């Protein structure tokens, strides 16, 4: 306040002094409002940045989790494929072994049949040489009946 305003009594304050005080009050309130708006904008910007950061981190974690899930799924698929391949190989080995045993069994059966036939011929020849028959002997391989 001016020195003139101090010398006067409070009732004698001029309208100009009151207007000046009101202007200063309005200016101060305007400054306070501007600061509040700036603080609010700053807080909003910080919140937006923080939200954006949280979203980015969440997205990154989600990507990592998906990638890990895909790796696990691929490993499981590979294990399953290996198991199927192993089972197929074992099955093929068992089939080959069974075929070989069957082949050997047929060969043995054929050899035994040839041996029996040879033995029967030998016995027939022996009987024929010794004159053990009343006439010519004819072998019929058909079953009697």
C-alpha cells in the first residue's frame, strides 16, 4: 500500500486501492489456479506414463509366457513324436523277429517232412528188397477212407 493509504484511517481507503487489492487477489487466485491445473496435468501425464509402462510390462510378460508355453508344447510334441517313432521301431523289430521265427519254423517243418519222407522211402525200399511183399507195393499218400 502506498504511504498515503497508511496515513489515512481504514475508512478512508480509496476505491482505487480496493480495486488494486482485488486485482492482486484475483491475480493470486489465477496463479494458484494455473499452478493447480499444471499440477493436475503433470499428475495425469505421470499416471498415463505409468499406466503405459505397466501395460508394456504386462504385454512383455504375456509374450514371454506365450513363448515359454510354445516351447513347452514343442518339447512335448517332440517327446510324443520320439515315443511314437520308438514304438514303431519296436513294433517293426517284433514283426521282423516273428517273421523270422515263422520262416525258421516252416523250414524246420519242411526239413522234418523231408526227413520223414526219406525215412519212409528207406523203409519201403528195405521191405521191397527183402521180398516182404506179395506183389508190387504202391504208396498212396492220400488218407485212408
